[in-house]
C-alpha cells in the first residue's frame, strides 16, 4: 500500500466483512473514499457511518457522515474508523473498554495549524 502510493508509511483503517472467518473477503466495512471518489459506501442508501478522513486542504474530519456528505466537504481520503477514542479533546469511551475489548488501535490526530499525525 505504501509503495503503491509512493509513501514512507501506510496505516490500515476500517475493517472487512468476513462471514466465513477465513480472511478471504475484500469487502470493506463502512465508507472508503480514495482520491476524492467513493470506493465503498456504508450501504445502498449511503447511510452515515463513523469515519475519519482528510480534506483537500489537509484538515482531519471525523464523525458520522454519508459518503456524499464527505465529498461535499471536499474529503479526498476517508475510511471507517471505530471506535472513536478522543474527539475534540473529549474521551469517547468513558467506561471500561467501550465494548471493543483490547486490541491494536491507530491514532489519527491533528493540532490546529499543523500537519496530521498517526500513531
């Protein structure tokens, strides 16, 4: 993925539906936008789903949006992104592990007037 996009690093986002549990599916869960085009929508009605994305201006956007709403906001890259851990400085999971168990997490952050960061 990084090599294909001439990037130094790449971060996997979203998940994949896999009814068989064998890992053979390639159907992403939620919304995927790449280069300003919808690659996958949450469903046939383009229902809102939790996503994280970047606008053409380099601004991070996160929340519940439909693919069309994201395109209207000039989002060029987006993927399903759950659970949200912190939004605008506020903790989103306030009890236990939020029902998600323990597992790897990717953090996407942006300071005002600064580039985006991934951990």
